[in-house]
C-alpha cells in the first residue's frame, strides 16, 4: 500500500471509527483498525463484534493498493497531530510496518497485524425493506429519544430503542422505566413491517455520523442475522439488534388530564437549571407549584432546597384546570425540556403521583412521559 490522503479527513474518519474499538479486549485484533484501499478511497473499519463502524476517506494519490490492521489508538493520536496537510501511508506486508510521512520533517513507523486477521465485515443484505430519512431528521429523532433509554445492563432490553412500523408511520421509543420518549414519523408511502430494538449506543454513534448536512441515511434490517445497517454517503454502521420483547409503553401514556400548562420552554429550562445547582447538592429534586391565574396568566413556581441553601423562581404560564404541586428528578426534567424543539412546551398532569406528559406546543409527533418523585411535604 502506497498512497496519500488529507490529514484532516483521515483524522476526522478515525475520530468516528475509534468509538467502535473496545477499551479492553482479550482479542488483540479488535484493538486495531482495518485500513484498506477501496475503489479510490481509503476504508477505515473498527469493530467490537457488536458494533461496526466504517468510514471512507478520499485518496489524493494512489500508487499501490493494500490493507493493514493498525493499532487504532496509536494511529488515531498520530494523525490527529498537525504533522502536515497531507499524509503518506506506505505499508510493507513483509515487515508488517506502516510508515506515515507528514511532509519532509515527520516519519512514523507502526508495527501492524495482517489485514486477513481482522474479522470479516460484510453488511447483510436487507430482508425486511429499508427506511430512508434525511440526516437532520435522524439527528432530531435520536436527540429526542435516546436519552430516555436505560444504561443499566441488568435490564438489557431497556438499553435499546424500539423501532416499530405500522402503515406509513414509524415509531421510535425509549424508556428506563422512570421516563419514556416517543417520536413518530409519517412517511409518504407504506413501510415494511418492523418491530426491532436497536441499541441506544448504536444510535448515539449514528448521531455522530450524521452530525452535519442533510444527506439521506438509509436503515435496513436483516432479521436472519439480527442486524441493522445504517448507510450514509461516506459511512456505514452495522449493529446487532437486541433480542426480546419491548415493554408495551402505549398503555402508560395518559389519555386525559386535570391540569394543562403551556409555558416558555427556554424560560422553564433556564430556571430549572438554576434550581438544579441547589438540588444537586442534596436530593437532586426540584418542586413545581402550578397555580392558575384568576384574571390572567398562571404561574409555575420552581423550587429546590437543601440544608443551608434554597432556590425559588417563577415562570408565567397558561394554566388550565386545577392547581397542583409535583416534584421531579432535576436532571430528568431538564433533559425532557431539552428534547422539546418548539418555543413553548405543553405539560399535562392528572395528579401529583401520576405520569406527566411533556410535548411541543402545536406538534403531535413527539411526547415525553416523566414519573414524578414521591417526597414528603
């Protein structure tokens, strides 16, 4: 292998695929990235056998094809340094040495493993059809749903995001049993029938792959291999699906309310973040007191207190129905507000201990359910 690539493009590609490299592994080859020429591009691939990331980097000059398995973190750290605008990669399969040259003043030699030692990576063919959404919509969906997934491996099914289709609608949902996010997208044409669970971690990596632009990203499923594949313009993500049945979350979504509040999302978020500073030092609980106005707008009082400190803030709101006092985990409440894309947020309450609905004003494609905290008066 003998070629040249732009260092910035190589460093950016490595910053993406490095996230599939396990931090600890008993299999040495998994700590490596496969670097290979591929139809005029340099293909970078890393895997932990559950998640595989591939990025294609344009080649500026190609003299000889080839492939090598390079120790990923060493390679990433070197190409991330300003060693030159363009980097030459020269691999000798006899000595298994990869030489990196960043202009006339920098030369680095890295001992590699044979490319044939790297696990074969072949994206499965779609058996259940495909879903194509613009990158910006993938980013929005993941932002609204992923944070509600559990990080507790004791309940692995909840560490994933449920993706179900029905007719023209695809529904993304995640819950950790304390909160639930549901996002629906309606397409112009009928969708293949899906009921799968994608690891939330995989969607987090997809969010990074789709962090810029609005190019289409295709998702397809192969149930035989229990894998999902996401394809972008110059990147590909392959993930194992989680096996099991996702909880029936629809049954816990309230269909009525006794108190409805409409308030500025930004103002609520700002005041909740102030209250969290005090709450974080104690129980991480904030209290909301909701009062309808007699002749004008109602009020939301946000309070937190500790042994020696307390915080109180007031936010004007449109309040319909009964007054109410409710307590939330501060971080959960803030993360729910951050997922709201509109200027105003709608909150619907039944009782202080019942699930609360938060949703964007004027939109019915997203909702978040948050369980209140039980606290002494």
